[in-house]
């Protein structure tokens, strides 16, 4: 559709390692966009996260996969945290508030303009 998300860009190793860890929330129309130099399998975990998110996996300008409601895991040791993996190699990953995907009717194959 015509939904716009205002995203902070994570395009360095440091920014990508930190992600949204430690943040208390996101605005409804905000997110974090992870930018990869070349398509790759992407691995994400919820270390240090304080709120649940939807993860949108993007390849070549289209939604390649969706992970809804990735929950926080407080007090779980790092080696036991759930790891979310992209379904294919991706160029971008967009993290948004949990529920964003369903509220906006997003689906695999939808076009994404960055």
C-alpha cells in the first residue's frame, strides 16, 4: 500500500549489533532498517530488547518473509536466546512494532520502496 515507515538506518557492524537493544519503544510509524552490502542470510535475536517486534525480511525490493511478534526474552542466557533467520538471502531487514504487519495487511511479495 502507501504506508510510510520512518526508519533509523543500521548499516555498520556496530549499529547492526546494537539494533534496538535497550530502546524502550518505537513510534507506530517508526522502525529500524538493517542494510547489508550484499544479499545474505540474516540472523537476529532479541538480546536486550524491551518490546516485541515484527521482522520484515526484504530482498530486491519485495517482502521475502515475515516474522511476527518476536517476543522479548528477559533473563534468558545469550546462548539460549531464540534466533530468527531470514527465509532467503536478503538485502534489508526492517524491524517494526509487533502487530504492524497485521494492522497494515503486509504479505510476502509486497513491494518495498526504500
